[in-house]
């Protein structure tokens, strides 16, 4: 079983992937084994330290993989420390991101993609 989190601008699989990880409106958590989908509203909006707090929230929900277009330095370091692998996906829907992940078409990120 793998639980994959995707930052989203909406509440369903047809929503676009958000280009802002820690400040995304929602996270879609997809279970690759069961196909179950969990929608999590992002209620963390601190001025500083948002990334690591969002990561901790996702890890507490059993997330093992993150698909995102951009991840800041602090969030990336927290993800790495928690053992969460990060894959890059830009310009599509949550469903397209899941499909690309499932088919092994996404690049694993080895460093952050934006400062902060």
C-alpha cells in the first residue's frame, strides 16, 4: 500500500494540481492499493514554518509519497527527514498526476525547487 499526497486547488480528482505545496487549498491523498481518495482541507496558514507543519500533518496520515510542482527548502528537508519521496508534476489534474505516478513517468526530486 502506498499513500500519495497531491496539493490541489479543488476537492476531486479532476481538480488541477496546485503549484503551491504548503499553501495549497486542499490535499488529495490517494491510496494506490485500494483506490481510496481522502480530501484534506489545508487549514495551516502560518506566516512562517507552514511547509514543515503541512508535512507533519501529511505524515501523520500515513503519506509516503508527494507529487508536487514546487517544494520549498524547509518543507523538502522535513519530507526527506520523514522518509517521504517527492515527485515532480506540473500543469495537469490530480488524476493525471496519479496516472503518471502509477506508470513511473515522474521524476523524483532530490532537492527543493524554490527557496523558503
